[in-house]
């Protein structure tokens, strides 16, 4: 994977984790996404005057910018994430697209 991932690029991975771990909080989501993505380069850099990396800040931004909720893909209730039906449909569409690419090789 590239060594830079945008907040928008995180959406499918975040939804995958939320779907498989309903009720996950943002700190746990960060840990899970770090395990999956293994940030390197710029994404792994620690932000100045902070304890988190650029990557973990991008994950935090999913909440602070309400990215997943604005898109209707997830709900954030009582400090926890839950995927919506729309989020599951979006995730399924991405999986279908990837399978098509794989099969057309």
C-alpha cells in the first residue's frame, strides 16, 4: 500500500472493522486499522506536540468531521460505532468491484 492514506481512503477499512466489531470505540478503531494498514512513512510520523501519528489523526477525523455519519454509513452512539444498512451496502459494492477486478486478470 501507499505510505499515505487519506481520510476518505479509510472509509472502507473503517466500515469493515465496524461491521465486524459493532460497538467499537474510536481508540479501538485506530488500533485495529493500524494493525490492518501498518502505516509507514508520512502516515507513521508522530504529530508535533501530540502523541499520535498522522494516520491515527486521520482515523480520529472520521469522528470529528462526522465523515461516516454524514455519508450515512455508520452511526456514533454513546461513544461507539455501528455500521448502518447503507454502510453495509457500500462495503458490499466495494467488495464486488474488487472481485470483478480480480476475476478479470
